C-alpha cells in the first residue's frame, strides 16, 4: 500500500476514518536523519491512536544550517514509509504544520518532551501549533523518550564546515553562538539608515518555442512575470526583524506606493513627491522549468531625479544624518549618489558601512575608491580588483594595499563566492579567511546586500571581523536559497541556521 499522500487525499482519508470512529495522531518534523529517538516517539504516539500520520517539512522550508536537508523531501518520505508503525506520510509545503492541523483536525498531536517548554522556541511556531490543535479539539501528546538532535548528528557525520570554523574561532563554538544571541538583543536598539537606489527587479519566466527557420536565434514564450522591489528596499526588509527602527533614503518617490510599503519599524522617507523621478528596472528572463537565468535587460542605465529632489535629499542628509547609529550605503552606481552627498555621508555618519557594486550597467565606472573612508567596507573580490586595477595579483596582497593616505577603511570584508570571505582590520594586519557555508544556490541576486545588512549591525557593536563575516555569511546563505525577493530573512531562521552550524 502506498503510504505517501498529498494533502487533499490525506484529508479525504482522515474524514473517512473519523466516520468509522477511528482516531489519528499527527507527528510533524524534518526527519533528515532518522534515529532511535524518532522511532520511540512514533511508537508512543501510535499507542494513543488508531492511525499515525507523519508530516514532513518540505525542502524549501528547512533552515537547519548549510546544505540541509541532507536527504530531499522524497527520500525522507520514502524512509519513513518503510516503518510499519507509520500509516500515512504527507510532505507539508508550508513553514509550519498549522494549516495541516486545521485541515485534518488530528485527535492527537505528538511532540517530544523537550518541546513542552516553549521559551527556547525562537520561531514561536510551536506555541501556535499547540494552540491550533486545542482550538480544533485535539490533545497534545508529549513523549518522554530518548532524544537526539539530527542536526548535531549530521554535524558529526559531515564535519567539514564545523571543523573549518573551529580552526578560526579559538573559543568554544557554543560560546560564540551565545554571544551572537546576546548581541541580537542589543541590535534591536540600533537606529539604522540605509541609503541607495531602489531597483525594480522583474523576473519573466519563459518557455522555449524553437528556432525561427530563417534566423539563428531562439524563440521563447513568456509564461509568467513577477516584479520585486529590490536594491535598498530589499536590504532593508532583510533587517526588518532585527532592528526596531530602519529608515530608507532612496529615489522611490510615489507616496501612494511608499504608504503601502511603510509599516511598523520600516519607513521609506518621503523626500519630495516628484513623479518625474524614475527607478531603474532590470528584467531577467528565466527558464520556466529550472528557474535558470538566460539574460537580462535594463530600461535605463542611470536613475532620473529632479534638481528639487536632489536638493531635498541633500538637505535631509545635512540635518538628520547624525541621529542614526548606523548608516548603510548601497551604491549601485546608477547616479543617485553624487559627490556632494558622498562627502556629507562620510563626514557626518556615526558609523558608516559601505558597499559599492559593479554590475553590467556601470562596469568600470562605479569603484569603491571614490569613497575615502568608512568604518566597514564590504565588496566582492572582483570589485576589489577593479578598484585597485589589479586583475591577477594575490587577493590578500591587494587587501593590505587598500588603506593608504587617501583611503581609510577601518574594517574590510571581501566576499569570494564559493571560496567564502576574507576580512582585515586596519589595526590588525592579519587576514582571516572564512569558509563558505553553502554550496547550493537558487538565486545569487541580492546575497551581498543581505550580507552587509546583517553584518554591519554586528560590526557597529565592535565584534571581530571573524564574527561579522560569519553572520554575514549566514545571511548570504539564507538569501541564495530565495528566488528573487519572494521572501526575506527571518530572525528565527537566522538563529536556527546559526545553531545548525555552531551547536
């Protein structure tokens, strides 16, 4: 008998069983590495009911650390289907089991005894699941059996990344984890200003049609389209759950549009309602079936901003910049940041984190060297080489040459893609290399923005570049598993991912 059901068919089956006065118990989890703790948990839950259902978190919602789950959702379902005591399996394509609980209304919901206290649940989801079970007349079953952590076991079995971190951090990794958790409470208090362009990122998903008979080109059919607010707005949204006050200074200036975005702690500043202003739209064409990018187009190479808008922006910087604890500049090189603005930002920021990007629309024209100073400079290795005109010289040697009489960058972090990141402090000439945390990527767009958004908050607190790079790498690793800007980094997922690496 096939035990693996889709959600709708499972609901029909459960309704049929309940008509026969049968009871069901639901157990929910990732179950990446099945172990004796899981087996005993399932056994005890089965004693409470006639039928046992196991729901498995789908791959896209697993945030247990780099390159996890080890086993994909279908393999995990197949593994559990081979247990005689399990009657039905369902792959749950949601972040929590709440919707599934509402649908099938299990008589019992099984959790391990370690979940009885909800204070250590960083997601807050267990409390929501328990409340949903009770609202639907179900009962919670806490099983007091031998417990193991699948994440810990996998870190033992696949230790390469953890061993790499242990070589870098002389402190106990668990202590590093606690220090970062403690810092998150301090970061909440930071008042942050993010400055830079808004990019409209349009993704068009296409299906190949064929080759025209008279031309050497490929035809495609546009099947669907998604538009995202990218650039500084995407970076700000990654910070939304970390800081209580985030202001965004940008060239998106339709006040009606701004009102839809502004909420809680995120505010796009209303400088001047001038409809002549234009943001750049970058359109990527992707294969519909594999989400692979084929090519991109620009509608403009430079933003269009009126003189009045520029004047109002400069006035805001002159009067208000010093009230922010942290200023993050994301310079995408499309003309929003002029020389006068840059000079004021450098002179008046309490703590300046700087990212100057090279892309196909500004290649060779937007170099980090147009800035003279920053507390944190975070760019990628190609941007470092372009700015120093050093195509093939040793990367670490280039890093050591950046600070000179014309440039003072207190901390430098260079992201190196699959090779991780390198960091350097002006007061300490030792270069630290941090290994990459993931080898899988759905979409690399915006990973650098996520990196600096999170990393700069730790740099502001005075953490070492090793830890600043680590938290930035975690943010980047979470972002590369998100297509476009469909989702943003959640604080709970950040903590879970970090725990999967360090604990």
